[in-house]
């Protein structure tokens, strides 16, 4: 039997190693050479030779296993560092002034009577990382394109403000209005990067940690998509994402690394500020976060550049011939490095260098102060420049730069590396003096001892300020800057919506299909058709959008390098480098990131795109609600389609697919205009108005409104009537219009229904007339949310203007003359229609699908929740009995007659349309 060594039946790094040896003698020579290197020069030298061989093998395109991590030293050797083109002395002065103003701004915001605080330690650690970017890499928008897209780390915002102050982009009054956006308006500065709050300054909201890295990946991908489709030239744009090592614990931070590698997004660079600390303590106290991240990024296919040590370590590493220093660096955990950042040089000499005579010898001629100032690479401008230059030059892969820093760097011993530094907001007089001295700033003691500490500005004509302006002019303008250059789109006329307005004839279709038909006609429009960006999480066929495959095609930068299994079908799966459809796999988070990138292209690149994101409605606001908030904050626009909506229309799928609450969640987002349409003609008017509001122009909104539309559509086939001649377009758009007046009956009532519930309401109308002599009008509540939003605005106006004639909400006006009680019904929980109860005249009752969903027939589910036609009948009769219009004994008769207590007695309901 062959030995294990001979069989070698393993796979290393994904490469098969069970390969026959065709030249055993040559193999033995190589093995002997390795043995000799180990015996004569030691294991460290042999290891070095092996690493160089692996490197050379890759250069020669020889497939070898990828290393998970490398030594705890800089990736770029000192000898390979490029020439640094900047003036380090001037840049140091600039950075010192920026550091001071950032810290003082937060400290002043914590003054008595204000106390709004802020964060200073994050920027203190990452200041040099930003400064090198500002001075040498970040492209502005002055050349007419989108420049670079920079995702600033949220907690570092004070440093960005402080730099803008030096450049006269922000005033001292604005710095003093940090976190006082309303009380100090118009000077107020937002806490974090918020485009909605500062629409001319910030581009990307990032402080909801994890969404920055995710958004940056899809922004880089969107840049490539726009270029491939000829929408905009984004070839010069580079995406920079500044992140924290603690932030990388968020699932969204690492969740889509493979997409960036798979699509070769070399227009993307992550800069991870590894200050080794979370908000409350070490990131990996017992481990090494840089090594861990290196292995994760390498495994995902990224180019990794580690920037661990500054230039003061170079002489020590150069004399480390036996690898003892590198071994010490490799084996020291992060928690200990954090401690070294807070201790004395003597402590470091004893505890880091002291346990091996070779290490002690290395530093025997160094003073304790020199040992203390053995620094981290993320504070060294030359080494940062080298890393950035290498990242920009690298082709075929995205790059991550892992830069080690000290949290609270330069702020003094009370801040640097302390576990509590993230929560520390105010510097004492002694802290300020030490800080000033550390930064060599000409600020007298008296100005620090009397009142709030002053800001520092070297003067508009100073060498430092002129240098800053010169660098930004050379790089194309100031950043961050948000500019809206796009022009309103030429929107199609009513002809494109004619199909939807005709109804479905004798064919039953779901509202999802009704929307898809509208979209298909819009995508054919010569003016705006190419601007639509369909997005779906691996469910295009579910939503009936496979019809788009042959014409629009699925975007893939590599095209389709295989024969599709369904190539002979009319609706074959088709990928193309110029494809229009984004198929982001089973990732709602990735799809929503694509939605945001596309929806903000009008500002980012000056070219509007119209994203259409279609998904299982249960997995939208519930799963990615934080990103929809990010979308609102980024002022992104587009259409969001919660397909297969409702708690009972998809009951074959069961509880986790049964959405009865996303409309309620949508109501919490101020930028979201949410509709629950019942018919195709309603969808046509809603989509038309959405395009007008978001992509057209008006006197109030010359560049369109910063909103997005959410439509819940269903998979249940129904007959769609043609648009009536007297269609109430205003009612459709405002949220309520009458779709079927009562034809007969004595006692009046009103049924308000939305979405898929409208057909049940119409059936209830028939039963009420035939069996109970009740005439009930049926209304389609296309938007409970918009009805409530308008009513709240009017109520607030009336509250603050009691001397004026009091305004009346639309829903009240609409129902004022409607006789009888009002009963609302939907496939949502009662809280959705209950939003308007306050403003409905007369008695009002809602029926809804409260509780968990389950798998059953549609009819059984609706009987269980008591929202089917017969239950609506009971609801109307109950309200009439309360008003004394009918005898209460009729209620029990209705319950018995329709067997409302027996779920099994209900008809199965409409079948078909299932996912």
C-alpha cells in the first residue's frame, strides 16, 4: 500500500496536488536544495526563499496555492517605495491644523448649554490616511465628470469639516454649529456624512456601519455598468472606501467581496483603518485583526496591501537577518500592541524587546523616547502614498489597504489607545496644551485657559493654505462635493400607458404582471428606455420578467462564455457586457446597493438612471430597511416593487414569505412614496406621476424630487377593468378613489380596500346588496400612507396657524358626503389602514391580517384572518347594527349563513400565480 506521502490525496488552496511525478530526479534536486537552505541558513531564510519562489511562480503564471496571510510587516518593501511628490513639511503643518480644528470643534460642541458632543478619536487615528488622499489622489468634479467617489468613515466627519474650514469652504460659525442643524440654521453641520442634510457637500451616507463597504462595491460596479452601456464615461473614476477594522465585523462589510473580485473591479480601493479598537475595546485582543482581514480578502480574490509600520522600523527590520523581530511581530496579539500604545518607551523595551538578547541588541543604542516613537504605518505619509499608488496601479483586482494606526493619535495620553477614547469628547486645559505642543501650533496659553479653545487658521495667504488650494486645483476641485448636473428627462406621453389602461379583458393577470407590461413599454421608449435599470435577486422568472432576457439581456462584464442550457427557447437566459438587467444573485442587500448606486447616478455622474428593483416584498423593508433609509439619505430615486405582496396571496410559501406589514414599515421612511394599487390603470398613473416627480422638472423642484416610489404588487391573477371614462386621477395619486358605486340597497355603507382586497370588496358589495339590502360603495385606497402623510401635514399647519381658515385633509373631504359606516380591508395588518382612522368622518372599522402567515389556500387564509368577502359583509353589518340601522340578531345569522367560524368551509379561492 502506498504511503500517505506518495498518495498525497489532498487539495491545497483549491489546486489538485495528486499529480504524477514525471521527473523524480529533478524533484529530488529541488528538495535537496531546500534541505540545504534549512540546514545551512536556517528555517527563516528557507521560508524567505520559498515565498520568493511563489512570487516568481505567479509572475510566470504558474498556478500555486494562495497564501492566506503574510508576515506582520509592510507589503511594500522600502526599496520599492516610489518617490513621494509632496512637501512633507508643509503637509505636516496642514495636518496639524486640521487635527487641532477637528478636536476643538467637537470639544466646543460639548460646552455647557450645548452638550451635543461628537467623536474625535477616529479621525485622530486616520488623519494621515485622508490627508494623503486629499493632497495626491482624490479627483474632484471640475473636469465635468463624476470625479472619484469617496466613502468617508462616518465618525471621521469632524476632520473633513476641519479641512474644509482651512479651505474657506466652511466658516467658523458653521464649525460652531456642528450637530446643531436646526437651532443654528443655516450654519448647522450634520453629525455624520448625510447628503440629505448637506446636499452640496456630502455624497454618501456611511455611519450606519457596514453599508459603506457594501455601497462602495456596488458603486464601483455601477461605474463599470454605466460605461459599458454608454451612459457615462466613468473610466477616470476611482472609488475609495474608508472603513474601520471594528466595522468589518458587520456582515455587510465582507458579504459581497467576491462580487468585486469576480468582476475585476480595479477601480475600487478599501482603506481599512486598523487602530485595533472597536467602540468599547479591542477588535481582536487575543488575535490579529490585520492578519485575519488579510486572509479573508485574499481568499475572496482581492489584492492586499498591508501598511503596518512607519519608516522608523525600517532600520530594525533591515538588520533582522534571523527573523526574530518578524517572529515577535507575528506573535504579539493586538491587545498587547494596544497596551504598548499607552505605555512608556522603557516598558516597550522591557516587554517587547526584552525577552530575547537579539532583540535587546537591536535597540541597545536607541533611547526610550526613540523606542516610544516606533510608529504605525497609517501615520507615515510616504508609506501611505506608496500604498495608494500601488493600489491605483494594480489591475484586474480590487485592492484593500490594511493600515495600522493608534486610535486617538496625537491627542495625548488620556486619549491615545484608551478603551474609552471613542466616547471621550472634551479636552481639558492640560490636554489642550499638550495637544498644541505636540502639533507645534502658535496658540498662547491664555487662549486655552479662558473660555472655549480657539480654532487655528494659518492665514489665507499662508504657504500651507496655498499648497492645499494648488493640490485640489491640480486634482480637479474640492472634495467632498455633491453636484447635480443632470437635466430633466424627456418623459413619454400617454401612449406608452395605453396598454395598461385597456385592462386585461377576459384574461386574469396579477398586478405584478400589469406592472411588468408597463415597464416593458417604457423600456422601448427611444428617449428614456435605455435609462431603466431592472434589478432582481435571482427572481426575474418569478416576476414574469424573463421576457426581457433576449432583448435587454443580463449585465455581465465577461459576457456569456458558455452555451445556455435553454438557448433554444424564445426566452433564453442571455448575458452580455452591455446588458441592461442587473441580476445580483440571492442577495437583497446587494440588489438594494445597486438600486442606490443607480438611483443617485443623476448626481454622482450627472446622468440619471431609473432603477426598477423587484423583489419578494417580505424581503424588502424587513430585511434591508436600513439600506432604504440609506437610499433616502443619499437622495436616490427609483421604483421599488414589493412583488408577491400580502399576507394571504402567497400562502403556499408559508410564514416567512407572507408580508402583511411592509407598507407599515415603508410609512416610517419620509422619502418613500408608497402605493398599494389594485388595477393596471392605477399602476399606469402612479408610474407616470413617479417619473414626473423624480425625473421631470417643476418650479419647486428644478432637478426633480428626492423621493423614491414603493409599490406593492401581487401574484394573484384577477381581471383588470379598463380605465373608466371619468377616472379620478387625482384620487389615485392622493390615495383614494371610488371604483364601484353601489347599484341597489336601502342602507348605505362604504368599503375602503387596497390592492388585492379590492376584488373581495366588490364581491362583498354584491352580497350585501343581494342578501342584506345594503348599498355599499367600493373605494380603492391606493395609498393609506399618502393619505395619512397629507393629513398629518395639514393638521400640523392648522396647529401652528389657528388664526387662518382650517384646512381639511383629502381623505376627510373625499368621504365627507359618503353615507354610512366605513369599513377598511386589505391584505395587511390592521395598523396599515388604521393610519387614516383619525380623519375618516363617521364610524370606521378596519379588517386585516394581523398575526403570522401560514401555508394554506388563499380562501382558507382569508377566512382565518376574516378579511374575505363574507367577513367584509359581517364587518359592514356590524357597523350598521352599531348605528341602529339593522337589528343585531342579523349578525349571528350572517356568521352562521357563511360559516365564518369554520376555516375549512371557505372556498379555496383563486389559484395560480404562485412563485
